[in-house]
């Protein structure tokens, strides 16, 4: 089963750095998945978000707790998707926004924490 989510970009941050933030938060929580694919970027108000697809089905709400104080996060909520803003506000967003077609120029698949040496993909952004 595949899950879609979106993670907010901060000023002067790359999609690669956003994926690292997501992966690091998941790894710290002990969450395991095989892959994460970047499928596009969209804007919601003043926030620009990176759409991702992953095989992680449990624990997304835990990742929101780690990422939301610093960036907007969109996760499934059972019947649709909700955006969680850094201000603490949240609300529903159209499902079509998240499930839109994959944009070819954004498509990249990262190895997840379940894969050996997954951290090597991020040697350029690790702190």
C-alpha cells in the first residue's frame, strides 16, 4: 500500500533537504519503510510543499509532531488529507491536490530506512 504526504519547503531549502528532514524524523521514531518518491511540488497559500509517495503507512502522525513546528505537513486523515501549519492551525485540503499526476521533472526515488546505507543519499545535507 502506498501513502501520499507533503512536506513544506522553507526558504532557500531544496527538495533533497526536505526529504532528509522527513527521513531523519522517521528514523528517530524507529519507523521503517523501503522507499520514498518525490512526485511533485505544489503551493497552498504562502506554503510550498513537496509531494511524496511512500510505503510508510503507520506513524505519519508522529512525524507531523516532529516536523510541524518548523514547516507545513500534509498527511492522510482517514477520509482525505489535512494540512498542519507551523502556527498550529490545520484543515482539510482537496485530495486531488495530493494525488495529482506525478510530475516527471520532480520524480526521484530515495531508499528508505529499511534499506542498508540509506543515509549515504544525504551525505551532502547531514548536519
